[in-house]
């Protein structure tokens, strides 16, 4: 899954790597520009699933 530091996401301590690929956004939302300031981080889906089911 791709996360940014915008909003409430915090990937500190999670296995992640920088993500520089293309992402889609809701047209006119400007969400990509707001979220890209801190960069994007790819976290393995299995890690997210484990955290969600906890």
C-alpha cells in the first residue's frame, strides 16, 4: 500500500521503501500535490493486513 505523511498516516517503524511511481487522484482535489510534500512510502500489503486484524 502507498502512504504519505499527509493527514494521520505514520509509517515510522514499518518496513517501507520510497515510492516514486504514478498515482491517481480524484480530479480537482489537489490531493496529490498536498500529499507529495513528505514523499510516498510503499508498505507491504501483508504488513497492513496484520496491523488491521491485530
